[in-house]
């Protein structure tokens, strides 16, 4: 399953628009002010604590996803889920969860947002269990580690760079939409692109590595924009964690596809 289809950045909701507007406004203000001004300090969390919390949510979600995927295969539930088609209903559940979380984030309670994030991570684990059947454990571990390296490099870049990455957003979104269109075309009319599929995976990998840096830098704007509201600070951390979680999941999936093709050849 292509998890960029569930990416909240593709939902045209007002709440996501507000997050994007917050990012745009903050970046414009950031470069109009002196660099020495820094970030407005929230009375609830420091910027470093906010970053650590967000990446902590993301890491916890990933661990839950992989634990659920492994448990689904070991318990034998994988067979029943796929034979009955229930896995497709769970995929719809994923879409609903991410849509509600993105669209209703300002109205729901922080605990509800957190629970929805972990529910989404668990459902993703069930759907990703197919990879634990198709690929051997060594390939999965290698993909996990390689994906972590790619993700980590771009996250550090997004965190440390003084360059304004705002302009990456439209380009990355265009690449994301192009990937979706080409992938759907391939599944419906071609079946397998052969060498072109390798190129598609490489492009997809680059797109989500770019999103990793972009989303990491965007956390700063969330912190500055919502720092005075403890509840929204928590919920924006969950939204940030969800976006980074999806970045890593897609990096992992593209890496494992490339590794799988390499070993098959």
C-alpha cells in the first residue's frame, strides 16, 4: 500500500491550510527579523523539548507499527485478514482516522489526538504485515536501518540548516502527486514498469527525504505559532509526528522495494 495516499498534506482541509499558513507566515517573519531574535519561548516547553517530544511520538508510533505487523504474522491473523478482505476495510479506517485527525485537530482533546495517532500506527502495522511475509527478516532489518539513516540525515539537515525550506513545499507536493498518478497508472495498465519502477522508487525516496527536512524545519513554526496554547502545542506535536512518521514509512517502503528488486535480480 502506498502510504503517501494517506498523507494529511494531500487533504484539502481548513485545518491543514492553517498549518501551512502558520508555516508561511512564520518563515516570512523569521527572515524579516534579526537572526539574534531567535524563537519566542513557550511557557510550557522549550523548543528542544518540543522537538524531542515530537520525535518521541513518531518513534513510539513506528515501534507500535512494527510490533503490530510482527504480531499479526506470528499469530496467523494475517491469513484471516487477507482472506476475508478485512484488511481493505482497515485501510479505509486509516484514511478516516488521518482525515478526522487533520480536519478536527483544533476541536478534539489532546488525549484524543494522541489516541488517534497510535490507532493509525496500529492499523498501519496490520496493513504492513504483508511485507513480513513477502520479505525475509534480514531484508526488513536492512531496510529499516537504511531508511533510518536516510531519514536521520535529512531530519538533521532540516533542524540545523539556516536555509529557508518553505519553497520546497510546492515542489515536493507536485512530486508527490506525480508519484501517485504514475503509480496508479502502472498498477492499472502496466502491472510492472521494470527498470522504470526502479527509477520511480528512487524518485519517491528523494521526495520523502525532502519532505523529512521540510517537515522537521516546519516544527519550529508550529512551536512559535502555538507556543502560547498548551493544548494546541500538544496537538501540533502530534500532527508533526504524524507527518514525520509518514515520511519514514514511505522511505522504508521505497528502500525495501529497491532491496527486494536487487536481491531478486
